[in-house]
């Protein structure tokens, strides 16, 4: 009878441990989804600002058509990208196109003095800061989750329960470099 109670107690302790481990993995996975949603919100805000910025620049720098078209094409690619890797690549292309647009705007004093352009540029700059913070939060959350599913004892449950490693939201090598502007 005592042996049976000990076996039952061990089974209960193991079940509680497994449930706790599983709940922790679910909590971490949900935090990743939430962090990704926050990035998505900020990227949507960024994408919504870009057409207004392009329209403002068009009025002053109409012969910079190629730069404006690159910004629009990069924005369109970014709005349709799926998943962290594809989203990061398209957002990095968009960031490069926007850098080039802002560099081109330096050649137009009237544009630089335009209040609408300045407000849009400030909004976009503020949004870029929010995106950077959201990316950092997402990557920190992915780090915690990936570490949790790769360490003992969770590693024994993660695979069978389909907890898979997540991708980081990373900048590519091209977006880390300087923008070249030619006139």
C-alpha cells in the first residue's frame, strides 16, 4: 500500500512538472506571437506614412522618379512579405530606399523646408525607433523561447509537442552599410 502511494505521488509530481514545463513553452510561444504582432503594427504604420512622403517629395523632386519608384516598389514588397525572414529582407530593402530618398531630399532646399515633409520625416523617424524597439523585444523573446526548447528537460518535450525553433528578425549585410547617392 505504501509503495502504491509513493508511485502515485511520483506520477503526480512528474505530471505537474510536465504540465508546468508545457505551460511555460506555450507562454513563451505566445509572447513571440505578441511581439511579432507589435512589429507588424509598427510596420503597418510605417507603410501608411510612405505614400504621403512620396507624394510630398514628388511635388519638389519630380525628376527623381527612379528613387520614388524604388521606395514604392520596396513598400509594396514589404506589405506582402510573410514571416520574419521575408519580412526582414523586404523591410531592409525599404529602409535602404528611404535612406536614399532622404539623401536625395538634401538637394532640394524647398523640400527640406516644407512643413509637411518635415512632419512626415519626423513621424517616420519616430516609427523607425518604435520598429527597432519592437524588433529587439521580438528577438529577445525568440532567444528565451529557443533557449527554453533547446535545454534540458524541455528539449525532451519540445520536439514531440511540436515546439520548433523560431527565426530572428535580422538586418541583412546590405542594409547595414552606407547609402550611396549619385546625382
